[in-house]
């Protein structure tokens, strides 16, 4: 089980980025997203993608992050630009149930303490969407890109144009 915990989501400001976090999590191999706060538009958007393109990805809303982090049965990984280098840690996480914490606004200090690993995906400011994509790609060694979601619609690789087939 691999889940992403999205903290600090501000509905009026972060709707698009949080949706992208969820879509990247889904496409790159996670099983679900736990969203701190309730934003039905996020769940609706991701459910619509899963209905069309397949997969079993769940979006769950919770009131706070602490309980989710404390009760998780497996390593809790906080993606940041401060911490252990990704390549020094990723091998030890394969095959385990992992919770991946990604923030929106400034991450509260206790997230660093509650996490088993604070993993630096580079040491420069960048997007949490990019950090999540790089982390999942390294965790799955690129195999997540070959996953068949068995949905009613499927994108067919093409050098030019958009090719989508419907079952």
C-alpha cells in the first residue's frame, strides 16, 4: 500500500496543484491520496479520471495530519528539499507500505519529527508535484510507467497526435 498525504491544502489557492499531486500519485503507482481538509472537487476530478482511464485510486479527506501519520503502519516519508538524499534511502523503502507526505504551504515543524524519513528530492526549491513524480519513479525504478490501468479508455503511444482507444 502506497498513499500520499497532502497537507496544507488551501482550497481557493491550491486546487489545481493538489489535483496534480493526486493525478501524479495515481499515474505513478500510489494507491490513494489522503487530503487534509475537505475539497470534494479534488475527489471528483480524480474519480472521473479513474472512471475513464481505469485503476483503483481512492481520495480520502481527514481533518488533521498528525493522526494519519502516527497511525500509519509503515515508513512515513516527507518529501522536502531538506533531509536525506533520495538515492541514499529509496532502496530501503521498496516493498513496504509507505506514506508519502507532501505539503502545500509552509510545512509545520512537527511533520519533520513525525516522519521516519525526511527525503530531499534535490536541494533547490521546486514543485511538490515534481518531487512526488521523481520519488515514485525512483521507488518503482520506472516500472510504474508500464502499468496497465485496464480502463475503458487507453492512450496509445504515437509520435504525432493524440490516439485514444475506447473498449
